[in-house]
C-alpha cells in the first residue's frame, strides 16, 4: 500500500514541477496580483491532489489544471466585483510584471494583453503563452474550437492598434 502512495506522490511532484510555473503565470496574467495568483495556483494544485487521491495519478492533466486555475480566477474576479473595497489598485502592480525577454517590449505586450477583455485575455494566455493547442484551449475554457479561433482573431484585432507603436519602433 505504501508503494502506491509513494508512486502517486512522485507522479504528483513531477506534475507540479512541470506545470507549476505555467499555472502561476496564467493566474498572474488573469488576476494581475502576485499574491492572489500564488493562492490560486496553490489551491488548484491542492484540488488536483485531492482528485488524484480519489481517482489515481492518471487523472492528472495539464488541461484539467489550467481549467481549474481559470475557474478559480473567475471566482476571484467575481469576488472583486462584488466587494470593490477589497480590490487591489492596478497601479501598484505595474512594476511587478514578470520579464519575458526584452524588458521594455515585454511590459508593452503585457499591458496590451491586460487591456483586453478577460475572455480574450484567457484565450491569448492559454494559446500563446502556455502553448496550448486550439483543442486544449477550447476544452479548458468550455468552448468550441471555432469559438477559440474567433476570440483569438478578435484579440489580435484589439492588440494590433495597442502594439503598433512598438512595431514601428522595431522597424526603425
């Protein structure tokens, strides 16, 4: 019996190491608050651990993790809307955007993505930042693949004017 528990723990630890940073980045990009993002990621992994204890290690999957993170982020955003006095001021978070390469460009891109509607943000983050396929993105968000394609198209259309100035500077 201890062998099964040890095996589950090893599989789970490997899963956390492999997907922990991505889950945290998804939560951060959605919530714009490092502390809340860490709480969401931790809660998502805890829920997956409980699920694995009941169903076995084979139930652990990245799409299930990301779907759990997205749902927990939605819950937090809903709570913020209902309790605005507890909300964090976004101006406090500007300096805490994680680097993605060239710092200035990363900040411009991050701010442009943050300016999108939450539903477009989630599709962009899952598809481009977390390298999820259209099928996996659709499964995580509970959408059809066609709807994911449509939201990606709309997000790119909204991002284009926001990023034009950066693209012009690169062309020089």
